[in-house]
């Protein structure tokens, strides 16, 4: 078995926790993906390369296609991907497979692992739901590690969001908070759901440090969001004072981050 390197990206810490657990079972080197987003060239001496990332709006993070386009030597490696999702992975791994094919590379294995939902609708999930989800994810990592360690090819996992809502019992959990969100934004537009900070903000700068794409700055000790937001919710989830909200705060998202990850792990 040759060497392995896992490139990870995470906002709430879910994907980082999965990457760490997988690395512990495979001996892989862990490399943060966020600092490489703007790199002109990316490479790895490892024989096997893994990509671990969350699903946003049923898609991989927007920068993944560009990241892959600058990754040299992929055509000669065993490649696997693991996406973490709260509702559905949709077809993001199949899209990743297409992107790799344009580089003459192959996605040998693609895994979708459910983790606690951390965006709009997460108030419908209890602590017990989260504990069960995390326990199930750990069991999945055992299976995934075996596939990767043996360098096997596997089916690329996918699922439509409609299937997830109707057949995995998520419809009534998610629809209750989502409908008010849609009604809230219908007149002013989606800009009404932009992140804002309320009067609990102390200007500590945690949001600036955890933003994976450096989209937040402090202006007079108050956060200002730029145009490159990924909607990863890291700023909201890691704020120590729960001061960050969507719009005026009428649409509540419960702060959540993986219990085994610290904010400083993402700085």
C-alpha cells in the first residue's frame, strides 16, 4: 500500500472530523484545502489522493472545480472523495467525477456520509438526532477506510434531494422552517437572508478567522461580509456570543459545530 494524502475543507468541522477519523485508519497525511484555493498549482507526491468536503445547496463548494483544474498529476493516482451532507448529497459526487474526467483522471470511489445538519432547518433536529447521526457516520468510516486501504473501486454514491425528503423521513423536519424562509425572502430577494451581526457582537474577530475564503473583515469592530460568501455558516456557528444571524434574525439557525473540533482548528 502506497502513501495517501487527504485534502479537506470544512466550515462547521463535520468534514474535518471525518477526514481526521479516516486519516487515523488509513495513515493518510491531512492537508487543509482552503489555503490552496488560490494556489496557481497544486500537487501531491502521494499515490492516493482524497477529497473531503461538505455539500452546500446540494452541490460541492463552488471552488472545487477550479481546485481540480489546477491539481497536477491526478491522472496517475487512486482518487477518492467523501462528501458530508445534512439533507442529501444529491449528485455532487457524480459532478466531481465529470470534472476529474476532463483532467484525464478517474474518481475511483465516492462516498456520501450524513452528518448533523447545520443550516436552515437544523432547529428541527434534536441532540439525540445528532448523536445518532454521528454514531452512524463513525461506522461508515470503518467501511470506507477498508475500501480505500485496499485501493478498491466502488460505486459513486448519489441521491436526489426529493428521495431524501420523502423516503428518509426528512420532509416534515425540513419543510417547517424552510417555508417561512422562502416567504421571508420572496419580496426583498435572497439578499434579505445575508448574514448580519446583532448587538451581542463584541468584535472578537472569530468570524474573520474561521471564514474559509477570507470573506469577512472587521469595520469598527463589526463584521462586514464581502461578495464571495460560500454559505458555509461557519461564522454563525463559531461565534462565541451567537451574535450572527440571517437577515434580521427572523429565520433562526441553531449554532452547531462538531463536538470534537475547535474553532482554532479552522483558523
